[in-house]
């Protein structure tokens, strides 16, 4: 009976009900997107930085990793010193540079990373294997596509290009042994990796004992912050940043972003709430007479509230899944637009679906929609019956 | 007033109802006292605005008097809490309104089921009783119709069936023929007669002389007071 009355009211005003459902769905979708946005970038940066398990990064004094062309000199002794520490599990030295690969369509340039295959944390193998010999190379899809080669092919690559002489320097013939994805590079960015010693040799005498960066993985249960201080004291010519510190920096840079998302999310929530409250208030007001009749024949106040609440809940129950779908589709679309933002690592997501946050937000919206019916219906059911019947023509 | 007290269904004493209209106090009832016995059929008549509906609303526990007492079936109802009053209306009072006041979204049978459901009667038994009630008021074949598909007289019959649903001690009707044409009104009068003959205590407010004549007792009101209260010739002992 209660259900019949509730649904009859929704069906009687079909257009209004559909509009309300759409309105709430849009607001739920927006809310979801904002929740996804507020946590998405931070979480994906965090997982990006934590993924390879390196807690410390050493860069030339006063720079951030790869921020400049600056390099660390006497790198081998530095790496050896670090590796000698009992707290250190693994050190991955990285030398940055470029590879110029002549093709029939011109010279293709790719970012080059010289690493030690056994300890590197810069790429994930997709296919093939890591370089084992000095003349071996791995590259990402963007590079392989640009040079039109694949695993097993050999290429001639140079580490330097002199625009005045129009000549390449440090040319080697290298064999492609693997297809990889670089963790910190954007998808469209061309990259290749080869043994550290090979890249050094190609770059020439200057580079023979340099690195751009060293990543340090500590043994379990080592205090990363204490080690950071310790290494910074030990090696005053490098800047040591911890992953935690890097996350903090990213966090700081993203805080405006997050505030914006939180505010817009709150606005969506409020809009959704107001929408349902308005609908419920209108619905109660036009049924004041009907409610008075029900009260007059002995229907309890709680029943009348329940009936209105069921109406609100039904709208929410339909609108929220629609909003969820809408939000996910929108997030995906926006993500694909934002992913084209140049220079962002491939793995960064602006919108990250985090179940707890998403369910909390949608739960809040549903609860607010359900509660929105309580006040107007209770008020409507509390009016003086005789007076209301006198004033309201019903039926 | 010489009737045994146990048979008094309604006992009203010094009933006053005032409405505040801004600065002014409207005196709708100015100290009304009267008693209705079990199985009586009382018509309340009088000029418009004399307080008939106000009196009926207080008897039906949908309005509270400013002062005075009302007992129905021996129970004081003038100061009940909202929850108790609601329960009392459900179980003890049947109310029929001038404009029927049916739920438009529900069928005739569902309208009758509404107070039965509220009283906790479940599924099949409820449907069965609603059907029997519609049969009783002569609407057996209309149970699945919605109010909009019924004539005024038929709607009023549904409303009467709804009012009788929980076997009330007292059936109250406020101008029940007010919206009906003469012929349908006559049918309604016959129905009220039959209800009374079957033992239902009825208090009806009306302008309709025919309806008033059908009652065994007519109470005349004027300006918030009872000015005349007499039993019909045929019924006098
Ligand atoms: N809710 C109300 N507020 C103010 N005045 C009212 C209200 N209900 C009734 N009245 C006044 O009380 C008087 C009696 O009204 P009512 O009982 O409806 O008369 P009747 O039913 O005999 O026509 C009238 O003057 C009417 O205007
Ligand atoms: Mg009246």
C-alpha cells in the first residue's frame, strides 16, 4: 500500500521524476569525478614513486633528478661507498643522455638511460630481455615505432650530434633485445636504455665516471629519513631526497588542485541534496490534503514519512548507479584528454577510482537524498488535520 | 438522558472551540453538551458557519476542543496525544467527507484496504474483508476501478466502506450528499438507513432535509450552540 502510493506519486509526475533522476545522476557523477580527481594524481604519483622500491634519490647538488644536464662526478667511488653501507640493499646509478638514430626518414632522437641492468628501476620489460652484453639495447614503443625496428634488429646509434659539423659522434652498432615501458616517461616520449658503461663510452672521456642520478633501495626496517640525513652529511656534493619527501613535494604542488576538487565535490553534493529536497518539499506540499486525509483515517505519522522517504530513496537508487556510470565514463574521457599533457609519466592517472572514497561520497549523497524527505514529510504530517482539510481540496 | 450510561457512545460536556483569526477570536462552539446512544442515528443541522463541522471534527478526534470534555465509548479523547489520537481514529472512528477524499492512486479495494493495513491486517484476509465491505455498500463489481473511473455516488460508497473497515464504534459523516445529485443522494440516504439498521451508530452533519428526515434524531445548531434536539415522531417512545 505504502509502496503503491510512493510509486504512484513518482509515476504520476513522470517527467519530473525523470528530470530529478537525471539531475541527481549528474551531481553524483560530478561528485564521483571530484573525489577521483582529488586523490587520483597524488595516489598515482605515490605508487609511481614507490613502485620500484627506491627510498632515496641522489642528484647533483642543488638540482632535482634530471632537472638539468648536471651530472655527479667521481660517481663510481660514490656508488661503491653507498653499496658498502649495511643499510643499503641496492644502488642503481643512472646516466642520462640522448641517442641519435639515423633512419631513411631522418635522424630519430630518443632519451637514453645508461643503467646497470641487474639493479635498474627505470623500466619494466614488456617483451624480450634486458641488455646483457655491452652492445645491447632496449627501447620503448615510441622509439621502435619511430625507427621502424623491433627486437632482434640492429641499429646504428650515436650519443652526440654536432650541428656545426653536421656529424654524429660516439656511433655504435647496437642490437635491440627488448621492448620496455619507462616508468617515469610519458607514453609518447621516445626512450631507450643501454648499459651504463656503453653510454659512458659513447659520450666520451668527459662522461667516463659520471652519473646523473643514483637511486638507493634500503633494507627493510631502515629509517629512510635518518639515512637521508646521514648520506647528505657523508656526501655533501649531492642532494639527497627521499621518496617520502618527493611525495610531500608533489602533494604540495597538487594542493590547489585538490582543494578545487574538494570544493567542487562539495558543491555537487549540495546541489544533489538541494535537488532532492526541493522535489520532496514540492511533492509533500501538493499532497498536504492527501496526507491530512490519511491522518484523519488513522494512518500514523511515521507511515507518511516512510512513504515520502521511499520516494526519495527510489530516486536515489536509480540515480546513483546512473551517476556512477556517468562519472566513470566522464573520468575516463577527461583522463584521456589530460594524459596528452606533455611530459607526464604514462602511469599517472588524474582520476583514480578509490572504492572507499567513492562509496563514501555516493553513500553520503544517498543518505542525504533519503533524509531530505524526512523533514518536509514530518512537517506535512504534523499539520492540524481539520484545518488542513478545510483549506485543501483533494481527490 | 435517562438511558443507561454504558450505552452512551458519545458524551460531550461544555464543549468550547475557539479559533484565533489574527486579533479576533472566532467562537465556533460555545459550550455544547449532548449524548449519543449506541445505535442512534443523529443528524446535525443548522445554518452554514454555525459550528456543525467543528463539532464533528472534535468528535472524530481530528480537532481538539479549547475546553470541555469528549468521551467516546467511555474513553476521554479530548486531550489524547497525537499517537493515541491516531490510533483511536483508526480503530474507533469512521469518517465520511463531503468530497469523498479517496486516494487517487489506489483502486477502490486498495482504498478500503488502507485502514485495514494500518491496523495490521495482512494480505489475503485484508483483501477478503475489503471485498466484503465493497459488496456491502453495493460496489462488488467495481473493486479494481480507480476513483477517477467512478461516479460521485460510487466514490462516496467506497469512502463509506473505508470508514467501516475497522468496525468503528461511531460513523461520522460531514455533508455526505453535498456533492451528489438528488437521485444518488437518495441512494446514499438508503445506505445510511441500512447501516444504522445493521447497528452502526451514525452522526451526520447535513443541509439535506431528506437526509435529516431519515435520522431518528435531529440536533439543531445555531451560532455555536445547540438550540433544539428532538427525536423523530415515529421513534418517540
Ligand atoms: N480552522 C479554522 N480557522 C478559523 N476559523 C474556523 C476554522 N474552522 C472553522 N472556523 C470558523 O468556525 C465557524 C464554524 O465553522 P464550521 O464548523 O465549519 O461551520 P459549519 O460546518 O456549520 O458550516 C465559522 O465561523 C468558521 O469560519
Ligand atoms: Mg461544515
